[in-house]
C-alpha cells in the first residue's frame, strides 16, 4: 500500500505540493491538517488517548481526533472520514478557525501544520479503532 501523502502548503494555506507523510514530518515542512473537537449536551469535550503503538506521542491524551486532508478532500470531508476511522462514529462538523504551529518531538519528527479546527456535537459512545485510540473520556 502506498504511504499516505500530506498536502504541503504555504502560510496562506495554498497547496504547493504533495509529500509522503513521514518525509514531511522528518523535514518539518508546513502541511495541511485538521483537529476535531466533539462536545456533548453537557458541553463536555470527548478526548482520546492515542494508541500505545503510534509512531509519535503514543498514549497521549488529546482532542477527539486529528489527521491530514487528502488531495481534493475538503476539511469537513476529511474530519468526518477520520472521525469514523478513529472513533467509529460521524457527526456534522463546522470549520471554525485555523492556525500554524510547529512542535518537534523527541523521536526526530516535527509537526509543522496549518491546522483547521473542526467542531461537532455527539452524545453517543464511540467504537474505538484500537490501532488509533486506546481510550476515551468526556471532560
């Protein structure tokens, strides 16, 4: 199977190329990403604990899910796809704000992302993909 590619962007979020995900993280190149935050009726945020076998930040408690858009995939389409793949459900999402950040990791990889924040609402229980998420909780 071909390695997942990320969309390289400039600081205006304009696509300037494609690159294998691992290579982009090794070279710390700016690429498009998204983070999903799902809230329930009690205004609690669903967070996940990353799977213990992930290549970076295994076991880290983080937002509901996050990943990278595929070429020609909207932010909303990408968020819904990944929410289903990681957490086993989907819901309507709203594209809210975006920002650029850069975070190096101890393993030599760097997240350098133009991150789109997607927000949704859900009251059910997720069906976790154990390759992606180890646990979840509402906070």
